[in-house]
């Protein structure tokens, strides 16, 4: 699953 | 970073800077919905609160600071500036935006990636951003025609979200585990909300008159 760390978008 | 996302971020940046510049130079906020600006300030505040904890890149941090600064200063101008506030027609900008804040918050409590404060607020900020333009679109319908800068503002906002959809498609095909349903669906809903505005915007560009929205 997508961990919250890859929230690299604005 | 891909070209769609960079173009999207720059278009988004242009939309807030165009608006701030308009308000600052002509000292007027006629046609601008304070409610939409307040919702955007909440969107940025709830999404960028990780600004001080997680460092992603200089670009990311700089852009977050600019978006936070510009959205809050726009709200300040319309609410507090002695000249600008006079041109705010509060009896037209009557969209009860708490009616969208609460459902977005409840939805975020139900649908999120992880049940942590940061993740719930992140989902909340995405749902809220999708509908934050509604008070502005309602105000445009009420005031029937709009001046060019307001039209440009809404147009740039719509373009930014449309570019982001291209960015998500690109990342879906290039990055194996890049799946963010919450972002994609709320981003799509947001762009669809702009669709009818775009239709009238291009119509008015064609017969390059004032933008007349149907009653």
C-alpha cells in the first residue's frame, strides 16, 4: 500500500 | 517530478498570484468570493501542516510557504484591508461554506488512507479542495458577468487540476505502486465542477464579449 511518506505532491 | 505536475503547480501558483496582484493593485475584490478564499486557506493549512516535520524538497517547501502565505494574505486583504474590504459584496457571497466543511470532515473520518491525524486531515483537505470553488461559481452565477481577472483566476485553477490529472495518469503508468484513489477521485470531481465554467469561458472567448453565465 502507499505509505504516507510518498505524499510528495502539493 | 514530471512536466504535467510542474505545469500544474506553476498554473496553480499563477492563479493565486494573479488574484493577489489584482487585489493589491486595484485595491478591489469585486467578484471574488471570500468564502472560496477562506476554504482554500483551510485546504492549505490542513494539507501543508507536515511542512515542519517532513522535508521532501526545497521546491516542495517553498511552494507550500508561497501557497500558505498568498491564500492567507488574500483572506486578510478581503476581510481587513480598509479599502479592499469595501468592495466585498457580502450579501451576494452567501454560500454557507460550513455546509461543505462538515461533510468533507465527516467523509475524511470515514474514507482515508490511514486513521491518523495527518492522514485524516490530508483526506479532508483533498475533499475540501474539490468543492472549495463552489462559493465562487455561485457568486459568478449571481453577478452574471465577471471581469477578466476573476475569469482568469477560475480558469487557471481549473487548468491546474486538469494538468494534475495528466500527472496522475503519467505516474500511474511509470511508478508501479503509485495508487492514490482519494486524490484521483476528488481531483476528478473538482475538475468536473469546472467543466461547465470552461464551456462558458470558451464561449465568451469566441465572441470575446463579457463572460455571460446563464441565470
